[in-house]
C-alpha cells in the first residue's frame, strides 16, 4: 500500500478515457480494506465487475460503504472521523463519483505514513 498522487490518477483516468479509473477504483477499495480490515471484504476486482454489470448502480452502494469503512480506519488510528458516506453517495448519484474518489484517496493518503 502506497500513497498515490491524486493529480496523476485524475490525469491518467482522463488520458485513458476512464480505463485507468477502473484500476484506481479497485486500488482504493483494496487500500480501504487493508486499512479498515472489515469482516466481509470485497475485492477491488469484484467491485469493478459489479459496477460494470449493474451499469453503475453498485457504485452507489460502494461509495456509501467506503465512507463508513474510511471512518472505521480513521478511528482505528485515533484520527478524527469525517462522516462522508452521504457525500460520497450524493457525488456518485450526480455522476461525480471521481470527486468522491479524490476525497477517498486524500483520506487514504493521510493514513499512510510518509516513507523516509
């Protein structure tokens, strides 16, 4: 697990016409699973496949769940929680899910210690 440069993730997603976005989505999911250690983990590949098969509907549920898992990961590290589940869901419904991904990645980056 490593910190990701959010600007590069956005640029790569744009240049690849969204294909890199699927990879980024899977990586966000896997990082959050590792940080929060939920009892029932869904792999990043399954999230991407379910999102594609359900034409994005699963993405709404996923976005909402990520808010809770990120809060659990923050609490586990004694960091202030953000309660952004509804924000992520609203962004996904408004077709601005990538903005949610940016917020999620920033939160993930804040929990990963800097490399020396």
